C-alpha cells in the first residue's frame, strides 16, 4: 500500500511530462492485496477513453529488491518504444482497457537516464520523506474522461481502495479540504462493477 502510494506521488509529473516521446501517464491503478503489483496506464496527452489507453501491470518486487520509481519509469520507456510481442497469457482487459502483465526479467534491463538521476537528487531536497503519512493516502488515479478524474484512496482495514470521482474543472480548494470527511458519506457512494480496484466509488463530480 505504502509503496503504491509512494510510486503514485513520484510519477504524477508524467501527467504533463512525457515518459518518452508522446507517451504520458494517464492513470495509476492500485492492486489489491496480496498482489504485489501496480498498474500504470499510458496513452497520448489527449487520450481519455479506454480504447486509446493501455495498462501495464508491473511487479513491485524485482528479485529480492522492491522496484523503485526510477526502475518503473525506465521499464515504461522500454515497453512503449519498439515492438513487443506478448503471449495471450499476458494480455487481458480491465475497465475497457488492454492490460499487459509485464515480466521485467524478460525485457532488456532498463537504464535510468541522467535526468532521472538528477530528478532523484532534486527530490531529496524538495520532497523529503517524513514519518507522518499524508491522510488520506492516495494509492492511484485514472482519467475516465477529459473532465472526470478517479482518485484511489487507502480504505482503513480493507485491502481494496476507495475510489473518489471529481471533475478537475470543479475541484476547488474547499472540496479537497473536505474530501477526507466526505469519504464516509454514504449518500455519495455508488458502485462501478467495471472497476476491480476499489470497494465502491464516492461520486463528488457535482459537489
């Protein structure tokens, strides 16, 4: 859970900055325990619909070491460049998107760029780790359309996350400040059977 949240935080800038070429991150989906994976959704900057997106399921443990955000960024660059042929065992669908289950050991070892290493140094000074975790803990996110963003938050004592749908055009400071208390308001709860990454959805699109 904490590793997913940390990776989400450190990959957020790729919503605006391409991972490589014209490929941007359009979502990060939290997997439920005991699956030690994360799902990174990639597409063009203008992509918001499932048919324009592809999700890569990436293990959070590589060998005996936890995957770092630098590992995942470099792996994504390897995945979206060149031609890769996957067996049917590695391809399925989730939320209408193609989902590719990635085996890092089957790919050429990805290499971090100089800019990746520079960014790691800069984060040490601008985003230092603290003992106090943010609350609620953001485990992932996904664009559902151009003005609908789904946020995945840690659900206390549950392996699945709770999803919150907001409209970026309406996501005011007041909404973000009130969001922790709104998570428990059942009047906003809805179900989304197409999304296996959450227990329920809190619909705040009209809040």
